[in-house]
C-alpha cells in the first residue's frame, strides 16, 4: 500500500511562496510530475532547476474539494484509498480538467501509474482520516 505526501515544488529562481503542491509517493516523483506540468509551456526548464520540499500529508486544494462536490462526492479528499472497478486499488492524488480524479494505483496491472478515473467508477474502500490539510 503506497503512502502519499504533499510536496511543495518551485523553480530555483522563484520564491517558495509561489510553490505548487503535488501529491506523490516520493520527492523525486513529485519533482518529475511538476517538471511534466511546466515543461510543455517552458521547454528550456531543466529537471534539476526545480526545488522540492516535503510539507506533510496529502493536500486537498480548494479546487479539488469543489471538484469533488461537483461530482457528488463532497467528502472525498486526496489521500483516500479507492478501488476502481476491476482495475485495482490506489490512492487519490488530485483531479484534472475533465473533473475526474487522478488515482495512483498500487495494485493491479496499472500499479505505479497515475490514471484519470471517472468518479462513477471510484469506490471508497473505507472511511479514514486524511492526514494533512483536508
């Protein structure tokens, strides 16, 4: 079972107060996810130009909470374990522009990957206290 943490990610020439929060299992995975997010519009950025600091348990942004409410699941937060159909189990790490959840799978054929999952196929495995800032 994978544990997810919140990481602050920012460019070394910028101030940490402008950091983006990424939920990931490790610091290096958070750095790479942030790199993928910014490199499309900033092709000259280098992976090693990005600073990353662990800030605690999974972070559910205000936009994530609004998205969960929109999808009829107002109590869902990042860091909660879910089962996605017959595909496997994982942890919610965020949402995307399709108003779907991003799930980091730790079982099944998609283990280790973050995939876009429609909320209709997501089943919460158990009520749990989410560490961090719910």
